C-alpha cells in the first residue's frame, strides 16, 4: 500500500493521485497547471516553459547517474542522490521499471539504501562527509519515498533505514545545550550548538516521518518549534509574540539580522509544523515580499528552494509573487544540457546536481506531489 493512502487530511491528495496514475503509465503530468486554493493559476509563467525546464532538468539528473546508481558530480554522493530522488518525485515520478526515469530512481534508491552508508547509530552523514545536512536531506527523502519502493524488499529497506535515521535525529536533539539552542541541530550528532540551516532539514524529516506513522514524540516537534521562535529576528514580548511585525529569521538565535535564505527556511519550517496562523509566518512572508531573491544572492538555489515552497504555501499575493519570481529567475538561467549551476562561491563548488535538484524542487510547487510540501 502506498503511504499516501492514509493521508486523507491533505487537500492536495487528488493532485498526487493524478500524478501517480500518469507515472504508472510511464509519463508525468507535465502540462497540467493545478489551481491553488483560491482557484487562480498556480504559476504566472507560461506553464509549458516550466514543464520543459523541469523535464530537461530531470533528464540531466538521469544522464548524470553513475553505474553504481549514485547521482552526483562533486562528492557527497549519498546526500546528492537523495536530493535528486526527491526532485524526480516532485514532478510525479516514482521508482518503477516502466520508464527510464523510474528505473533511474529505483537504482538511485538502491545506492542510498546500502547498509554501509548508515553507521550503527543510524547516522547517514558520515560516509560521504555531508554531516547533519546530508543526514536530514537523506532522511527526508526516505520519509517521502516510504511505501513507494519498486519492490517489497526495497520498501522494507527504506523503513529500516528511516527508523534508525529518525532515532539519530532525536538523539542529537537531546544533546545538552544552552536555553536558546535547545531543540535545534548543527553539523554533527554531538554538536552542543544549533543553527537554523541544519535544523530545518531535521525538523522537516521529523514532521514527514510523523505523518508516515513513524514514532516521533510530539515534544520533539515542540522543542524544535521553540528553537525556531528564538531564531526569529524580532525580540519577543512576554506572551511570545514578536515586537516587530515584519521581519525574518536569523541563522542563529539572538543575532536579530534576518537574511533571505534563513527567512525562507524558517517560513517553510513553521508551515510544515502547522503554524500557518503564527504572526511569525505572516511577518516572514511580508518581509520576503519586501526582500525578494536576487540572481546574485549568496546560497541562491538553497534560498530559492525554501522561498518557492514557503511562499507558495502562504498563498494569495505571496504565492503569486514567488511563482513569478522563481520562474523568471530559473527558467532563463538553465543550461542547454538541462542543468543549473550557481554563478560562483560555495554553491558552485557543490556542483550542478545540487543546484539542478533544488531548481526542480523550486519549480515543482505547482504539481503538489511531495506530501511534506502540501498544506
């Protein structure tokens, strides 16, 4: 049984079922432009151009796959392969034998699921050097693919690896930390500090796993939410409300300097945890309206990924603005081989698989396929 069969509370489930039917027939639902909650078009860009862009991007990922099943070009093989799998799933593809993309996904999953990639503590970020970033990314991918493996054995492997990975995240969260750093995560499972960038991946993995029925204590989510609130750039009143109504999120608590990337990440994290009515969600959405992404943004692809997902969930004017901005920034910057690559800096060094997967995930909000990004 597919894991989505139990998620009847998700309003976008019908879109996922449309995608599943098409993917089972060996195709994706390109060309469909599902309406958002207001009934207006989900993208202000020409839909066919977005469809072509994401399809070309996925083809690049498939063509980059190595003989061992990994999809990477600059190292961090496990984390990058996991990110590529999520990108393919975001457009309605799934691991199966009926299409080249489906076969590539199945082979990529087999690579990630090798027992040697997870240590005895459940850690997935050690073998490829991706640390807790990679652990969170890979765990999130496993939660989203649970029940979608191409064989019974693959599904069993996903479940086993996922359960141990979640245990590692929970154990890392319990490491003794100062008051404002409690509930978060950083670079290693034993880190005694926290930052928002690493923490968001772990939080999304926990929330998605909880949706799957994996044992995740409610207090773990609440403690992570408390860390998120401390990361909001405005000082808080005694009742927990922010003094500044319009601001974003900071990399670490207490700095009060919002950045584009962290504001987008914090926005999505709050929404994933169901905090849609929080004044911090409204404040960050408004701040991002006033500080939209720029092509020369540091960590551009990372930030745009969170921006696209978070603003789309915010709906209304926020979704319309983000849909237009993301399409305009990404479609024209795609290379002829289907890949995206950062202009320079740290992101360029990570490689084209990383930026291409994030670009696809950013453009694919209109398809509503990955459950973690559904409101």
